[in-house]
C-alpha cells in the first residue's frame, strides 16, 4: 500500500484560493471549478485530521 500524501496546511489553501480566484475572476466557469476543487481539498484535509 502507498502512504497517504501529505497535504498543505489550511493557510496554504486560503492563499491558493485567493490567488487562483483572483486570476480566474473573468472566467465564471473556471472560478466555479476552482471553488469546487478548494472545497474538495478542504474536505480531504479535514478527513486526514
């Protein structure tokens, strides 16, 4: 079996979300996809705790 991948801290997700949403502000579909990805990453992080 493989070991679980280490995940960045919550602060890294916040920074990633801010920077990515800023970069995608003119692309509504991309902005939605980024938001969904961040949500999935947060859920994964909470399950690893």
